């Protein structure tokens, strides 16, 4: 093999080693970011002081795009929105 090719091969090996090092660093940084995000989410959730069962209801309602349940009322049942298509008068007893 010529010196030129040997030199290029050496540079390739060096670049591959540097690439592997950078990929490891990137993986570690992404892991640290995820851990920091998770800790931030946990701190936010804990600051709200909602029991776990009610928190699950709130998150489920949020995921479905529904109104948030009223926490701690009506036996932990989610608050219901009035039906916009319902023309009945709630005060009408007929």
C-alpha cells in the first residue's frame, strides 16, 4: 500500500474513533436532558397536590381534549359540560 493510502486509512480510523466518542457524548446528553425533564414534570405534578386517582382523571381528560374534571367534588366524578345541542330548560319541571 502506498503512503498516501496508509495516511488516509489512519485518518479514517482516527475520525471513526472521534465519531464514536461524540455519539457516546450525544447519547449521554440526551439521557441527562430526559432525566431533567422528568424531574421537572414530577416537581410540577407534586406541587399541585392532587391525589393520584384524581391526577389520572385530569390527565385522561386532558388527553381526550375534554374539560378538566372538578377536583374533589361530586365523589371524584368529572364535571360534565352542558350539552350544547340540548334545548331543554333545566328549570322546566314539565
